C-alpha cells in the first residue's frame, strides 16, 4: 500500500473537470466530506451545457421540477420553477444560484481546459495538463465533462467558403435579431434544430431547413407552472424525489403492462390520442409495454405520429418529407417541439431533403446541393455532438499501461458501471458511457454517480488506500450486462448518436444502460454494501 498523504505534498485530492450539473455537485459533495478539490472549467462560468446552448428556444424537455438537484431540501424549497419545461436561461440561473448558495465557484478555475492527463503509477496520481501551459497533480481525477459538450464537426466541404453569418446552436453567440430579415439556412433537425426553427422562422425573411433524417416531433405542451402545482410538489418533494430515484427513467413512473396488440385498433388510437395530449417521455412512445421491443407494435405508434404530421402540414409533399420513415419512434431520441410542424405552413419557410439532394459544397453566399444552389445570408448548424467519447477523448487520458483511452476504446466502449475504466486507476466519470445517463433524467443519474463515487473514495480513505481501479473482469461483466439489456430493444438496431452512428469511425456501441435508474441504483448500492467487489482498492 502506498500511504502518501496528499495534505502536505501540494497534491490535490481530487481534480474535477467541468462546472455543470455534475461538476458543481461533485465539488459540493467532496469538499463537504473534507477532500481538497480543484475543478477546471473551459467556459468562463458555471452551467456546462446550459451555459453554451443558448440558441433560441433552448429548453429542457425533462420537466423542471424533476430536472433539478434533490440533495438539499432547503434548495428545492426555495427555488421555484416558472414553467413545465424550463428555458435555458432559467436553468442557467438555477445553476448559478446553486454555485453561489453553496459557495462553489471558489473550487473552480474558469476559462481553463484540461488538455491531457497521465497516470503516474509510482506516485499513484494523475498529472493533469491545462491549456494555459500549467500542470496540476491530483490523487483522483473525475470527469464531469458531460455527454453532449463536444460539438460535432461539420463534415461537409466548403463551409469555410461561406462568407455570411455562421453560427452553431451549441455555441450560439449572436442574438435572434441578427437573423432578422435574412435568408437563413438551418442544417439539422434533431432536438436543437426542432426548438430553434420556429423562432428563427418568425424573424427571418426566408428560412430554408436542410433535413437529412426526419424525426418524430411531439408537441412539448409547455406551460406556466400554476402556483398550486408548485406548492403541491414542494409539499411532497421528498417522496417525489425518492420515486424518481427508483424509477426507470428518473421521472415518476407511469407503469404500463399491456402490449399494443392486446387492445383493438380503435382502443389503441384512443390511447395514443390521450398520450399525445399528455406528451413528454411518457407520451405516445411509452403508451404500451412493447413499443421499444416489437417493430410491429412500434409501427402502430409511429404511424399515429405520421398521421398527425399529415394533418398539421398543409403541403402534402412537404408533409411526406417530414414523416419519419427511417427509424421507429423512440429508438432515436424523440423531440418535443412548439409549433414545429406548423412552422412549415408559413409562407417564408421551405424544406430541402438532403436525402434527395445532398449538400455538395458551399460557396461564398450559397449552399450547393445536387439539385442547385440556395443563396443564403446566414447558416445555422444544428448538427449535434460527438457524444460521450468526444469530451472524454478531449482529456487525452493516458492509462496505467501507457495507452490512451481512445486506443483502449478503439473497437468498442468499455466501462465499469459507466463510472470507471479498467487500466485507468483513480479515474471516474459522472454519467459516463454505459451508465443510465443516456436514457434518463440525467440529473438523477449525476447525483447517484457522485454519491457512489464519493462513498467509494471515503471507503478507500478509511482503509488508507491510494489506488482504486475497476478490474478487467468486472468491467467485462458490466459490458455484457449493458449489451444483454439493450439487445432485445429497437435501440440495438437503430442508427443514432446513442450508438455513435453520427460520427465517422466511432465504435458502434450503444452508450447507455437501459435497465432503468432504479435497478442500476440497487445494483450499485449492493456492490457498495459488499465492499466493492470488482474494484481493486489498495
Ligand atoms: O443533435 P442531433 P441535437 N449534414 O444529433 C443532422 C440533447 N438535447 O443537438 O439524423 C446534414 O440529435 C442530423 O441528421 P442525421 C438531446 O439528447 C436536448 O439536435 O444524422 N445534416 C440531425 O438531424 C438530443 O438528442 C434538448 O441524418 C446533418 C441533426 O443534424 C441531443 O442533445 C435540446 C449533418 C443533429 O441532431 C442532440 O441534439 C437540444 C450533416 N453533415 C439537445 N450532420 C432538450 O432537452 C448532422 N446532421 C430539448
């Protein structure tokens, strides 16, 4: 055992990456337990995702009363959400409030990016390099860098030729007014594009949406939160949070046990109509138990949405292009929009299907497809992220055997519980790949991961250990569990960013555990009770 104390060596106990939902709770939880903590955040302030994604219409599609911290009763009593789905600015204010309330900013260095980290086996610590040229040494290194923080590169030739206004949703640095009266292109129709398009359409002279894959967009049905609902939630918050923690998705469960073909076509339609009104993640895609398992069952729900699109969109040709035919409902991340399909009825909005006419290049003032040139004054990229691996590979981690994480994961992503990686001792990920983060209310997963990691570090401290590493065997077992859990579902056979399909050359691994946050929590708690079998603690 190496018993070097970090107290008088200038080595910090924990180096944390990121000051978003993960990093802030990490700093709070670990410093409260007496650990020294040095956090580094690439941005100038706290907020992570909610700092960067300021595009028009940005809001969370998990309900605000659930998409928030549960660790402090006073915090959840004093903060009042204004809407069912909080807008970006309100979530950012919340995170700023949390940072100030718990005095967390002092634990972070802002405008500073971690650019490399190497495991020093002799001293049992991480040597971390920063983009200001300095270095820091820490016993433990914990990434709270998030899953959707590395924007995807635009892989179409000619972007640099374009001389007009160019902006991406994930690094929005203009105001909506800057698009007023302009001919605007939006490329990409995932959650970000779907939220931004209706608002851009209101100010642009012309909006042309360049769509590669049509998505299922269901009405968000956002609304002000009535004071009586807020009061009822606050009154019952402890129980509500507990329900979320033990649910499948990190939001209160709405269990369904019957399958789509257990009921008549008429009854199915009635149920889908109700679910469509309810909307959210417990809407149409969750109305029957087999919708994400049986393609034929799914087809009934998918076709229900197809019909809605045809009802809403006036021009039949545009409607057909918007109908999502290439994947089952829910197997790719569903989108929730406000007036999304209605926007295509505006006289200043048109749709280009990139499946029919791929972009060939861009010129100084136009997007050129196989069918012609579209002159534009501004281009908005809403093309998504290099999810999960992007932020982690950006840390340039070198593990115990001298290999980089990107080499170790070259043929497939492997982790233990989505929190640790064999051969990378004393390194942890909050909501990393193969955790439930991908398909859950991520704040629930973040709090659980931070608590579990903090308890494990405490256990190591109590035993005088300075090395904590997942064994290769335990990791293989976890990878098997995640693969077996997802295999019977439609996630397994659908290309999406969930499986890295949006990035050329990325390993084809479904990056989440789909067994539910409640089941995952039970497994993690049980492992902790049993003294962390599967983790070498020395
Ligand atoms: O990114 P996406 P996003 N040429 O990857 C297209 C979360 N989020 O930022 O599908 C042309 O979903 C791409 O087409 P295709 C949420 O988890 C949440 O919108 O690859 N098009 C697709 O249409 C979400 O899932 C919220 O064929 C190109 C789009 O760009 C995740 O973030 C809000 C292209 C990218 O869609 C990512 O969402 C926002 C190219 N070269 C985000 N490359 C809420 O909570 C890509 N595309 C509401």
